[in-house]
C-alpha cells in the first residue's frame, strides 16, 4: 500500500478565514515594527492637521483643497503607500515562514 503525501496549503484549508488571517498578521506590525508605527503616527497627525484630506476619499463629498492641503494630501498618499508596502512585506515573510514550516512537516527539511 503506497501512502502518497497529501499537501494542503493554508489557503486551501482556511480560505473562508484567509482575510482574517492576513489581518492578524498586519495587526502585529504596530507592535513589532517601529517604522510602521512612526509612519502611522505621521499619517494620523497629517489627518489631524488637514481634516479635509479624509474627505477626498468620501465619494459623497466634493472638497476643494488649498495648496497647503494638496501638499498634505500628496504626503498622506505617500505614507499610505509606505504602510501598504510594509504590510505586504510582512505578509510575504509570513508566507516564507509558513513555507519552511510546511517543508519541515513534510520531512523535506
């Protein structure tokens, strides 16, 4: 009797809660990553300084921004991109970590 190794990925098994899993990985970033925390704080202070910036993302409001607010918006978008990059990197490395775990479990490593 031949026993074939059955391999199911995390996504295969837990596809219904995968978004929740990703959120849990990203939720650890503020505690574990100083640059992420500082970027979030800088973004928050920009939103406090220029409250109209948040209204730009509201489809029901049309807001006119001053030149200073436009500069704040550009900076806010840059910071949001930096946060997204850090989040994606965190998820990528978590996947690498899980991949090594799967290989160990399969007896390959």
